[in-house]
C-alpha cells in the first residue's frame, strides 16, 4: 500500500512539474513573435534563403537537437550540450533565451557533465521579457 501511495504521489508531482514547465513556452503569439524576431536578426535568419550569420539559421529549431544547424560552427559549450542530448523544445528555448550561457551550464551540470560546462555560448543577447520569449518561440515554431 505504501508503494502505491508513493507511486501516486510521485506521478502527481511529476504531472504538476511537467504542467508548469509546459506552460512556460505556451501562450505565444506568432505574429507578435515575428516583430520580436527583428531583435534577433542581427545574428539569425529564417526562411527558405536563410544563411548562417553570427548565429545559426533558425528554420526548424523548435524540436531540433542543439548544435546541428548545417554549416554552423558552434561554441564548445553548445557542442557539449548537443552531445549531452539537448533538444530545443519550447521549454528549453524559453529558458535558454533568458540566459544562453547560464542555461547551457545548468543543463550540462544536471546531465552530469559539469566538467564540460565551461566557456560561453556565442549568443550573448538575453531576451528577458517572458511574453516576448513565448511570442518569438511561437514564431520560430512556424518556420520549418
């Protein structure tokens, strides 16, 4: 009986945790995100003719394994996060955009690769506004 109760308690906790995490990336407006993306265009492009600049092309970034944009040379820490299995889910992007290097260091530490959590992402821009992050992620999700 105690095992069933513990399992039910754990399942409930995981459900609440997943629900709050999913809510972070949800609620974005792609049209507003297109306007927010103008802030990103100094380094990134999207669209059929997009090319890598200071940052990689972001077509198909939502759901893509980190560090895999064709022809782009990633930072060591981003490469390490890719090797550790980072996938750019909406939630991962939501947290990454707030503090790119900090997010990668935290991710690697949580994955048991703290020894690789050194250096910085090439992305130095931090998108602090939560709604803008949700909106730009919604916009990027439309760019396959």
